[in-house]
C-alpha cells in the first residue's frame, strides 16, 4: 500500500492539531506504536525539518492530549514530505493563503505590481 500524506494549513498561525490516530496514518503499517508517539514523531520531524523550516511551520507536542500541533507562519507554499523509513517522498504539506488567489491577483493589480522574471541578456553576434 502506498501512503499519500496530505497536510493542509492556512498561513498566519491557524494551527492544526493531529491525534495519534491521524499520525499513525503517516507511517507504514507496523512502523508506529501508539504507546510511544513522541519517539516516532521525533523521527518524522527530523526527516522533514528542512521542509517545515522552509515554510516557517513550527510544531509542538501536547503531552496532556497526546496530539501534535502544527503552526504555520507567514509563508505560503508547497513542500514534499519524506517517509522517515527510506526517505522517499510520500506526501506534501500545503500552506494556503488566507486570501483566495483571485483576491491576491486583484490586490497586486490594484497597486500596479507585476512580476517580471529576469531574462538573460542576448549577446550580439559580431559579423
């Protein structure tokens, strides 16, 4: 069975909480023991810390409720998730904008902002 983990967050600190049952689905069968979720999460976080940091996602473990809390920052984007057992990409984390993309476009257009990618300069041929 192939795992496909998809985590969706919204920017600016809209936290999302994951129970042990949800976290169990992030691991292959037999690779997660609900009695010791922190040990498995440490490995998952260590494997994916680079991607979490890239999107400014912080995390904490609620020991009382036995839940993982993911807290997005002010960045939006998409990053892959790697399986802690083998390192293959098996899912993604998306941090969406609070505004719909259509609204962002309208705002940028209203202020006259246009993205222009840097184009390489052409060399003139010497004839």
